[in-house]
């Protein structure tokens, strides 16, 4: 093994160099542009209008209030008042954790319609370049697709590359809830794909939802394709640091605390999404029963016990996933820590047989998606372990333990 100089002076120098690189990247990849943005983004404009709004002679509550408080506020309103708020503050209501999910679906449909109209005008705006007009056309197509009957959009933000979350199944009546947290290169335009469909959040969630119904048709499940954070683009500096994941972790926690009911929740975190889940782990609500990662570059800890969570921690990696060759370390803010499938990490390591490559974990018929489905319905004794000792099933019953809901 190669010997490295680990003197304190050299370590400090490396850390300072890493911080300098991060600062330069922030200054040249959008941070300064955000500081000088002239007009508020649509979601922020809607939230600002909400902050000035009234209903039934009372000021509207702070939109950043705890989801439980916002839930109580909405529960005190009539259907007509719900409709009024959805019409006048569509983006604010559509993204408000604590608002009734059906109202969020309605508000986001209104917001999508408004965003579609804007893009339809941009398509014919001769002040835009040809590439700008093509981008507007692509966004218009995506917004139209998200508005199709039967789609349930839990969150939507058209600003920048965009954010979105979609629900499959009846979230209000679900006995088990699963959340798919995707990784890099996820945005509005890649939320759903025709080619390589199971590498995109919609395909992942649909495949998991179908697999859960196959695993246990008697259990009412719902699956959320959650792309409601700004994921890194490519394998650059953003993907090597936790900056995007820290924001994503906060947003994930807020979404989970705004979910209706008390059904247990399982998180399925792919690639950089596992960094998001690792950072979020220690603050997640108790109803989160499982955190399962696939193709993970690390969870920002050296051992599963350091996640400081009561959730079960699961990990998998298929035999030809290139992520295996990524250095599993963290230094000076770069890298994401130990390998979750490593024996010393302490996760329950699952089989990913039949899965191919970094993006193949949700392909129907693979051990990986079958294992995810068994976890999603709480059939823990039915999972397939990666190792012959069956250690991933040790100490587990077939259903969620009492009190975890």
C-alpha cells in the first residue's frame, strides 16, 4: 500500500485547498448569479403574496410554520376557502407541507397550467435563441404531461431546472408509504424518460409501486417519486460535496412531516440520493422505518450507527455498478464517507441480482426491486440477502414492529 504524509500541517493545507476549490466553484457555477437575480422566482412570488393574504378576516399563517400547525389551519377552512387559496396562491399551496394532499394536487395542476402558458409564449418569442425556444418547447411538453388525468403532483417548482414530486396510489389511505429519492442529473426534464425509463424517478416509483402490489396485494401502499430538491448535474464539484444534499435533506424532512396519517415510511435512496438520506437520517420523524440505499457513494458517515436513526439501514450494489470504483472517503468536505455495503459499515446488505449498471436497480424482475418491495410492505423476512449468512434478516419479524407507525 502506498504511504502518504499525514502530518497535521499537510492535512490542514489539503483542507484549505478543498475549501478554496469549493468557493471558486460556487462563485462560478451559479451562486453569484442567484445573488443578483432581479425578479423573485414564481414560487417565492406566490409565497410572498400568501404572506400578505387574508381569509375570513384573518391573516394567513406563516407559510414556513410547522406542518402540524398548517394542517390545523387548513382543517379549519371550508371547501370553498380551500378552492380560493388554491386559485390565488397555487404554487404556495401546492408546495406547502401540511396542506391536504388533494388540495396540493389541485393547486399544482393550476400552477402547471400557468407555467405551461408562460412556456407556450416563450416558444414563439423571437427574442430567444433557437435553443431557448427549443428548451421552452420541452418544458411545455413536460408540464402538459404532468397535467394529464390521473397524475397526482405533490410538489412543483418551475424555477431553474425545476423540482417536482408525484404520488402513485392513495397517500391519504395508505398503510405503508415509500419514497424514492433519486440522485444526480434529476430535474423537471429528466423526471420521466421514455428510454431508460427505470433510471428516472417516475419509472422508479411506478416499478416499485407495481412490485409492492405483487408482494402483498392486501396492503394499501403509496409511492412518492420525490425529485423536490436541486440535484447535482453530472459528476462535478456539486456531486462530490454535501451542499446539494444538505438542502435536500431539509426539504425531505419537511415533506415527511407534512404527510397525512401515521403509516410507516420507507426511503429508497439511489446514488447521490443516499447522501441526502444519510444527512437527513438523524432528524427524520419516527415513522420512517427504513432507509435503503442503492449504488451509494456514501452517506457522510463511517458506520451506520453514526446515522443516529431508529430506522433500519439497508444497502445494495450490483456487480457492475461503476460507483464501486469511486473512493469511499471524506476529506475537507469532498467525498461522502464509507461504503454502505462494506462489512464494517453495519447496514443490512441486500441482493441486487439481475440489476445491471448504476441505473438498473428499479428494473422490473430484478432482485433489487423485489427486495425494495418487500421492505416497502414490511415483509422483512422475505428479503434476499447479498451474503450467504443471511445477516440482513437477522432479528427481523415479518411486519413492522408495534409502535413504529
